C-alpha cells in the first residue's frame, strides 16, 4: 500500500496564506494530477508532500503515518523536477545510481539496479553516455530513472515535460502512462497543462488560489464541472459561456433567454434559480451544431481554424458573445459567413450568479 492523505493543510509565507486548508486522499496506485493556473499553489502543495516546504498547519500522512516532521530522504518518496538536474560529468548509469551511492549501497548492486531501470525506460544503449550526448526526451527519462532506482513508495513529478517540444511532450506522456501501468505505482503529478491532466490522470485535483475547486476523474470533471472555473479550465478549446436570463421554471427544467430572444430549456433542478435571475449558460464546442433546419442562434464567422480532421469556427452572435463551434474538417464556412447554430438544452450546463453549477435532473455523459 502507498497512500498519501492531506488533512486541512495550510501554508503561509509571512502574512500571505498560499494553501488554504486542503483535504485530499491519494489512493494506492492512483495517478493523481494537480492542475491549475500559475500561482494556484500546486507546486507548493507537491513540495510540502516531498518535505521541501514546511507545513504551516494540518497533517500529512503517508501510508497512515504522520510525516510532517520527517526529513525528505526518510519519507520514501522520489521527485522528478522540471529541470533534469543531471550531473554533466557523470554517465547515464552514474546519474541514475547516484542516490544509491549516497545511501551507501555497494557499487555492484547500485549499477545492477540502474541497468534494471534502464531496461524499463529503454535506456540500456545510453548507459555510458553523458547528458550532453542525449536528447531532451532521453534526459528526462534519465531523470525519471534516477527516481525509479530508489523504488519509492510514491513518485512526485513537478511539471516534468514543460521543457520539451510539442512532439516530445506527446511521446513522454505515452511513456509515463505506460510506466504507471507497468509499475502499478502511486504517482502525483503537477502541471498547468490540462491536456496532460486529462490524458494521464486517474484523478484530477483542480486548484485555484490555494483552494481545491474539484476532485474527480477526467471525464467527471469534463462532463460535470462543479463551477465556472472548472468548466472553463478543463477542456480544449474551453467551454463557451453566454449570459442568460431565467424566463420560466417547470417540471422540464429551467427555460433561459439568450441574447437575440432565443430560448433554451435546460433539464436542471430549479432550487437555485427563479424567474428573472441572471445566469450563465455553458456549452462545449463539440456540442454545438451548424444546422439550418433547427437554428437557435445565428452568428458571423470571425475566425476559421482548419486542423485537418476538424474545423473550429469562432462565431460572433447577437449581444457580442463569441461561440467556438467544432465542426468536421470538410466544413466550408469562410470568414464573414453567417452561420445558423443549434444549441441543445440537454447538452448545456447552467451556472448561477455565484458561478456554481446547477444540478441536472438527469445526468448525461456519465464518467
């Protein structure tokens, strides 16, 4: 068992509180990703788990034992940083085995362990090379290997792919996912890239301003965001938001008026909203449809992004809002075209004046 539990964790620098009471359970063999914008506290939280930052208050438990005052090297964790931090004068094998050398492991045993890890990471042919002879992706694998040789309880990753180019990031995401599957290890990973979070995590923790906004599986957060922040942060392109007014409440849900007098019925519970209230309608680009026969709103195409298999239309509707519409790659819309857009209430989300999601009467797209 390798579990991590945070109980009302706070972190304060001078008079500034940066982590504001985080409660979280990381289960055995989970791949948990901390995600959020710059300054949200995700790296600080990871460093507190690692023991590199002091916990102001609260309890940190590893496998059920309180470790607030346990030194980093005694916690049984291994951390991979954003920078590779490899020793330039050492070979790959020496870099990977260095932590075992510090721990007093005999030379033969530590190099045997380095070779075992090198086989897992496909680094065997590179064991005698020095870092300057490696590509960025190879250096990152060596940094991961340096963590693996210690056979830690939990792996901690602090934005390990941010220095790689786009193609290498995709490759390394695949390798990390395969590594997690083969090792069946507990991993905690920090990133600002929600695509990394969606593709790697078994559980995502969305942070903002030192507060956990929502915890759940990637699809749970995608289809059932708790508030406007999570709805806008998870998903690429992000969810469309339109300011609306509640015009009716009935057994079918809530009817809202969009700019231009169009109405949509959203199957949500009425407890939070009344007639006349302002609210925010949210709908993802892939849930909008260009359809002349059942148009809800019309708009002017401002930008067309053609990505081959799909096309994104940026459409300005009445009232000034811009909707991003995902269509197929063969869509022939051009700049300045007027396009009819169908909005299905069943696929919409509704948020109250405080930005909180209004619960649906029936759940679609269950995670």
